[in-house]
C-alpha cells in the first residue's frame, strides 16, 4: 500500500503483508512528521478508485442535482449618467480606435467566452472563491455536495475544477471528484485544469502538484490572490499545449 505524508507529500511504500490490519502511524523519513495510514491523499488514484459507487448513480437524494451558478448582484446605472446616444457614440469611438483589443483577454480567449469553473470546497470558502473568480472572467458553479459536483462535471464542460480535501467529507467528496477526473480520456483531461486547495502544501509547488495528480496547488492562505495565481498557472499550461492546440484547432483554456 502507499500512503502520502501530509506535510511534505512524500509517498511511502508499505508492504501489505507486514502492515497492521487496522490504522497505524509511521514516521516520514524525509521530514520526520508522523503519518497516519487512515488519512489518505484526496487526489491519490487508488484511494479515489476504492471508495465504491458514485453518489450520482444512486437514487436522487437532493432537490438540485447539479451545482448552482454563482451570480453577483447587478448594479443598475442611472439613465442620467450616460444617455443612450452618448453610450452608442462612445462604443463606436472605441471600436474605431482598434476595438479588437478589448474583445480578447491576455490568453487570446474572447472576453465573452467565460471559463466554466467548478468550486468544490467546504462552506466557509465557497462564497469568497466564487466571488473572486466571477469577477475575473469565470462562469462559476458552486457544488454543495458530492452528487452536485459529479453531475455538474458530467452535464457541463468544466475547464477549471477547484477541490479542497474537506469537500463533503461525510460522503468522501474529494475522492469522488478526483475519480471523475482521473477516468477522463487524455483528450478530455487536457481540456480541464485541476486545482487542489490545500491547507499545508505551498502555492504553485510543481512537485506537490505532480504527486497529487493535479495541475496546480493553491494554499488556503493565498486564496485572496487566487485569480492572479490561476492566470499565471493557466498561461503556463496553455503555453505547454500551444502547438498541440494549434494542430487540433483548439482554443487555449
């Protein structure tokens, strides 16, 4: 069996024949931390595949089968501030001065084509994450439980999935979300950016991301900078697949 150190992400190989029948602890040879065998990485393949049938295949237990779309409050401008004729003239002026520049963002993606992002976290982080991302060109879906998360990924093409280990812990939500992503075909997996929101791992730690089978890691303490962190990570990801996307006539994420 394999267990993962929660402090430094080192994978420890334990001989199944010598391992105790119940939970046990070992000391990590790299950082010296105590590792509990019953605390598995939420994104480790075997733990995700061993938790059984997905709640989305069972009889409906929730009123809303898919995640809700986060919507910010709309502020209506007063007609006196900008009359209709002035607004039209201003728009034509902008377009006449090279308006094509405002039609795409830094990644070359059309500004009206928002990325679909699924937020799978414990309740205390959902609102703040959704608000920040919705303000930065994302169509944000908030999953309140495992069923909503899985059904939303199956019903919609998600481009970014953010997962916290404590998401719907009663139903092992992190394991089911991870499994749903791990079973995607390679062509589908390349079109999804998987982010682990971690209380202990360092933000943008490429080694930790590799060990946890995710594209990027963001520490909980850095959530205030989440949009900027994602911009940097997605830019690097798109650059890595730039030639392949061009050959397949695919737009960047």
